[in-house]
C-alpha cells in the first residue's frame, strides 16, 4: 500500500508542477497552444487524486479526507472544463484565481491522505 501511495503521490506532484508551470504561462499570455496538454495532464491529475482517495479508503485514512478528495476531483474537473466560458470579461480573474486555489486544495488533500496512509 505504501509503494502504491508513493507512486501515486509522485505522479500527482509531477502533474501538479506541470499544471502550475503551464497555467502561469497561460496567465502571462504564453503557450496558449498547450491548453489541450494542460487539460490532459489535469485529467491525469484528477484520476491520480481519485486513486489516492481509494488508497486512503483502503487503509482507513479517514472518511472525511477520502470524501473530500472524491468530490474535489469532480470540482477540479468541472471547473477546468468549463472555466473558459465562466464570467467572461473583467471578472474572469476571479474564475482564474478560484481554478488555481481549487487545484492547490486538491493537491493538499492528496498530500494529507498520503501522509495518513504512510503513518
Ligand atoms: C491541480 C490542478 C490544476 C492546476 C493547479 C491548474 C492551474 C491553472 C492555472 C494557474 C491556469 C492559468 C490561470 C487560469 O486561466 O485559470 C490554468 C488555466 C487553465 N486550466 Fe488549469 N489547472 C489545473 C487543472 C485543470 C484541469 C483538470 C483542467 C481541465 C480538464 C484545466 C483546464 C484549464 C484551462 C482550459 C485553462 C485556460 C483557461 C483560460 O484561458 O481562461 N486545468 N490552470
């Protein structure tokens, strides 16, 4: 269980880093053509998050975190898929900040589950 958790954790960290780098590039008006890559990595990230939730469930890491990770994955995915169409205009920055914060929170959840599984 520990090995699977470590592998999933590393995958999530890698995806997260790539998503952040690409996201910051988009935010500053660069590499817009890499959006599909960002979305594909985002999809892998969400699958990894759900895998972490299952690992957490299997090792009784706490139902609260597991449920939050499952729901968090749905929110990250739903927001990412729709965000370009949300609040277009002057207030779109709010959607962008929320997108980043939701991603950060999801990563934090995965790290917490991993810590509990390994404890
Ligand atoms: C940990 C997960 C994620 C992080 C940290 C992250 C981070 C970011 C950041 C910082 C940006 C630039 C600011 C913005 O436009 O919002 C961005 C843009 C974007 N992200 Fe993500 N992202 C994540 C997951 C996803 C997922 C799962 C999808 C879709 C499946 C997605 C789709 C997009 C799209 C389409 C944009 C461009 C939006 C625009 O041009 O307004 N992201 N992301």
